[in-house]
């Protein structure tokens, strides 16, 4: 700790007292708030309004320090052990009382009890904790997450099997357009895996019970999280004064993510290639980052905090706000460096299984990288009163778009955008499929995979590209139908 840091003004981790007040609860509340949060220091001998170093008289300093220590230890539960020191600034002595982050939350003032005696720190102020915040502290103190808490509603094996099938089917859908995921074998999801993730609990008699995470992933409503949905809106200008349109998305969390993502794509511009001979369109915002920001909100939001995830598109930015501040062991700097500690551990495991989350901790660094690639200002990450927000900036006018020629090139834009593009490998693969279909239009995807000696998932991926490009169309059913090649070039016609 540098002495200069003690003079920066009151903050989330620093509070001033001119001297020990007669009402000791004034600093006991702050001690409890620091223990419930990221820790902090109470400095005695500095004036709050002016930051002037008043100092503590030498003949009082040791007795005052003992009094403060005893008051904190005797009046707070669980017991808080402060670390005290005497520092000298401009020839004047001050007392610095350091409170470390607690492991046994919630901490509270004994006299006030476990409801009225719990306090938290918000910016430079100490506030009574709301009921949902106390629940969050209880879960944190027992190393549990909300999504892993069981619900007293029994479910049968058929429900679980159907749930596993839906998650597996969605995982396969994601893999169709992600060649990297296709290289990793996808295992069928089982009851045992759900129990390991704590999406399910099993009693000794074999009866299964879902957890909050199971209900959320299944799209089931509950009074415990009645605002677990995503609200999307497009605004005119840079404020919320005038909105153009909005949609609310409910249902399973993975479907909410997909719907919110597609909503944003619908209302941002598609721009032409910046350099090169062949025209290549791309979205004005990196699609990978759009998805990452929404996924981050769903995975890390507090489902105890009243409020929904808000996805707001303005003329100058995309803004995603999620309920719940960062947990006490997470900071914005840690997020930027790639450290990830999911608030909702079970949901995070399921999203990773489905391929929605690829690797822990890569989301925020990717968002920062994509912004630099596009020539945007760095995204803004903000931990505000009860909410966490990420803002990614847009190009506001045509001049900015044209000026990107000086900032980046089409190759790097495509890397960040992740929009399907026709590279040499794709051309070779799709040509091989077309040669097979010219010879035998009734060839199934499985038969084509066997003939080309590819995996079925890889084969489906390139069939999908041909269909999206309007080159290939399926006529009839999967069993008795055939493939029709739609373009002369693909048919091999002169």
C-alpha cells in the first residue's frame, strides 16, 4: 500500500473518519460491508469532505486503535479480525484499519441480526443489503451457486432423457457451422453428467429433482427467477428517449441467446468489402463479439437480482446490461486478462458442452481483440449499481466506414466477423461433393461421407454451405428424395 493511495478519496475500498465517532456502528457497518465485498480500509484521521489529514493525537492513538479493534471483533458475526497500522503523513499520525474479504459471508452486526445487520459497499457508500443480496452472500459463503440449488419438484427419467436429447441436438446444430468443434467427439448427454454438473439431484430412493439451472435451461418459469429473459431494443440516437422497436425473448437460455443475437444482426448494417476485387459483405459489428457479449450476460448474471438482461442498440454502440455486479473475487482487469469465474457454474458447463462457450476466459479478450481489428474505440466494461454492462462502439456515419481503409483490411475483418466465406479449402471440399452428386443425385449425406471418407459432421457442414449459397437444394424426403444443383457453374454446364 502506498501512502498516496490513502488520499485518493472515498471509494468502494476506502472510507475516512476524522476520529472515532461516538456511534461505533458508523464504522462497524463499513467493516461488515468490506468483509462482504472485496475488502477495504477505514482510515481514522482524514476528513472526508476535504481529504485533509487531521491526524490522531499521539496520546490517544494506541487506546483508540485498541477500542476500534475490540469493537469490530466483538460486534460482528462471523468474527472479523482487522489488520491495523499507524501511518504518518505530513508529520501527522493516522490509523489504517484494513478489512480483508471474508470467506464466511454474510457478515453482519450482531445487535442488528442477520437481516438488518448485513451491509454492502456500493461505490463510496455503505448500504443495507437487499434480501436478494443476502441470498447471494449466503450462497457465496457456502461455495454454492444459485443455479445448482435443487427444487422440490420431482421429475421422471423420461423428462430427463428428453432434456438431454434437446441439449445434444442443439450441440450438433452449433457444430454444423464450427469446424473446430467438429474435430472434438460429441458424447451423448446422460443423467449422470447432469448430476455431476448439479443440474440434477438424486435422492437415495432414486427420485430425481431438478435444480434452478435445469429449469432455466429448460425454459421453465419460476417465481424465483421470473425475470430470466432478454429484452432487446433499438433506439434512435444515443439515448433511450426514442425507441424504434423492441422484443422480449423467453424460453431455454440457449434459445434466448440465439434469438437476441439474431435480433442484433437484423438491425445492424451489412457493409461491402473494403479492399479486394471480389465483393465480400460483412456486418458492421464483429458477429463473434455480439454473441460473446450476450453469452457472457446469460452465464454471469445474477438470477436472484430482480431485472432482465437488456440488449440495447444505439446509433453509436451496442450495450448489454445484466443484473448483478461482479462477484467479490472478480475484477474488470481480471476479465480483460482472460480469468473467468462463472457465477452460474452448472449453466456454464451446459453452455460449454453445447459449444456456445468454447473455452473459459476467452470471451472478453476476444471482444477487445475484435474491436481493435475493426478500428473501434476499446469496449467499455462497467460495474455499476447492481448491474454489469459492456458497450461495444459502432461506426456512426459513412465517413467513419470509409476511413476504415486506413485502419484495417478485409482479411482481418473476416477473421473477427466469423461470417462464412469462400476460401480455397471450402471450394475444394464443396467441389468434391458436387462431383459426387452430378454422378448420383440421390446420394445421401451419409453415403457421400462414406465415399469421400469424411466424417458425417464435416460432410453436413459443407452441404450446409452449398445450400446457404443457393447452389444446392433438396427435393423430396431424406429417404426417397434427391439433390438438385441450381447453378450452371456447379452443374458443370458450359
